[in-house]
C-alpha cells in the first residue's frame, strides 16, 4: 500500500492519479490525498477511478481542505 499526496496539483490531479494506478501492480491498494476545492473533485475522482475499471474502496474527508480516497487496482 502506498500513499500519494496530490495536493500540490490542486484541481489537476486526475492525470497523475491515473498514471500512478497504471504503474501499480494488479490488486495493489493506493491512497490518494487531494484538495477538495468545490467538492466536484470528489465525485470526479470516483468517476475516473470507476471508468478505468478500478475499485474505489473508501472516500473520506481528510481534514478541512483535503480529501482521501483508497483505490484497489484491478487487472
């Protein structure tokens, strides 16, 4: 399991998140932290993960400004 802090990418973290998932081994679990912004990034991140065929295991508020999702890579 690896944790990736994508907060420095602001609202442009989706591409990097997908790169990381593509490099991960099958069934590996990854934790991503990103800025919430206007909350649209929360739903979009879930949609991007699902469209890529991976499993969103958890999604929760990390603190007042950040969100965390836990993703399992599917083969």
